[in-house]
C-alpha cells in the first residue's frame, strides 16, 4: 500500500517534469533552428542544453513507460505460453532485471554525479553534476516502480 501511494505521487511529479522537459526541448530546438537558418546566428548553448534535456526526457520517460506498462518488450515467446502462472513468473523475472538495472543506474549515476559536481558545463552556466543527477533520480524512481510491480505480480500469482 505504501509503495503504491509513493509510486502514484512520484509518477505525477515525474510526468510533470517529463512534460516540462519535452516542452523546453521543443522550444530550444525551435530557437536553434530559427537562429541558425533564418538569423544566421547559431547559439551553441541551445544545442548543448537540448542534448542534456533529451537525456532527461528519455530517462524520465522510461520511468513513466514502466509505470504505465508501455515500455518496449519482445513478447513473441510470452504470447505463445498457455500457462498464466508461467506468464506471471516471466513477468516477475523481467521486473527483477529492471530492478537490477535501476539499482546499477542509481549507484553509477550517483558516482558520476558526485565526480562532476565541480565541473562546469561547456558554456559554464552551472555544474554538470546537476545535469547528471537525473541518472540516480531516475534509478530511484525505476526502483520504486519496479518494486511495486513485483509486489503486485507476486500477490497475483496463481497457486
């Protein structure tokens, strides 16, 4: 129950930041195209920020995709199985791999963020550690979502 409430709140916040990041990415790329091709004055900072923003959108989008069960999967083998029990077990195994990935992402992302907190981005506006913080943040969010889904699947396993 606690996981479900935490997951619900975190997804609302994640969805909000995903939308804001996508909107700002669209604005930055449009501004860059306008400057480069119409005004003939390329703004280098928009390209760099668009790259960072794309990473944020991708990682936050991965959290939302897992929550709404819209992530990519190869289900040809899964769909040929007749046993619901086996399908549930395969789902749990898949979620355990996602959990393992999210824990690795959290740990390595945290190390990478700490290592770059005193390094400024190319145009020098702020530390790269702030930009790289999305790795441990999304790792934690993926961990919460995958744990909730594992608990739900284990609770629904036929005996």
